[in-house]
C-alpha cells in the first residue's frame, strides 16, 4: 500500500492571476513568500518550491518534471 499526502501552501493574487512571491510593506523592503508543496509518500517528505506555478484563476498548474499538480481554488 502507498500512502500519499500533499499539502499546498500557495499565495495567489486573484487580481493579477499570479503566484505571489513577495509582499510589500516590510520594514526592510518586500517580505518574501515561500510557496511550497509538501509531499509525503510513505513517510518520505519532499518539499517543492512552487513559485513557478502557472495561474489561471481559479486554476493552478505546476509541473517540474518530477511532481505535478492541477488544483482549482
């Protein structure tokens, strides 16, 4: 049996249809945003940065050759 659990932590700008990589207003300039997908396959955890995801709100697509996903927000 294979157990797969995926957690998405992605911030999307609905007005610009884009993945947000930083927020304005920090004391020292923009605040970076780490958009991540955490994949747990049989207790082996892999973290994938998803800043390069393709957004066509409400749909988000990501494929880095090893992992891919399509979600609707």
